[in-house]
């Protein structure tokens, strides 16, 4: 007997994303208490959780549609004043799930610097605001940069190793890795 896939409305999808982010933050808090068999850093584990969220079908890859849905959610939750643009304060204040880890590693300043650099990259016209169009173009460019074999799909390795915001954040948190 075939089971129809679950279809979520926008509110339910946003709620699930918030729950996943809270769970990711909770994971970061309990990781020191758990003996992890593999030699993975906490930022690696958190990045893998992000990939798992984007891999909606559990097939080991994400496509641009997955990234665009996530991008829309992120932009909407970042835009606190709902003016259709992100200023630097909104950009830095929004938590990608790594803020707790940056505090634990005593790398808050490096983390926030990485976010500010990514803001400058996303602000294509230099007006000190990131419009939704700029945000979309930045996300598309990050996807294309990470897609090493140009198959319009990102494997977990491509995403973790090449998606710009992840690369910047992880470099800020673990500069020696």
C-alpha cells in the first residue's frame, strides 16, 4: 500500500524549520556530554544537520528548489522590520544555529566578522541593505559555486565543502581545520 507524501503548508513548514533549528542548538549544548565515536567537530555536525534539513526526501542530495525554499524562510525570519530588506543588524542578529557554538569556542568575534563579510558579499549594489533579490542571487551563486560537477544537485560533500556561508562560518569557528 503506497503512502502519500506529507504536504505542509507554509506555516507548518516554517514551524518545522524552527523546531529543527532549536533541536540543532540543543544538540550543540549536549554534545560535550556525549562521547562521539567519529572524529567530527561540532560545526561539522551542525552543518550536516542543516544538509539533512534541506534534503527533504532523504536521498542524499539537495536541489536548488530545496535551497530556495530554505532561503525564503531565512529571509522572512531575518527581516524583522518586514521592510523587504536586510540591514547589517538583522543579518548579524539572525542565528544560523552556530551562535551557541561560537560562544562555547570563544569565537564570537570571528563568527560575527564572517557574517559581516557575507553581508558585504550579498549587498551587491553597496547600499548597505540586502534586498530579497540580492539574497536570492547570493544563494544561487553559492549553490553554483558548491556544485562541482555541474549536475544541478548538491551532495552532502559539495554542500559542506562549498556552500559559501557554511564555509565562512566554519572557517571562523575552526580556523585550524
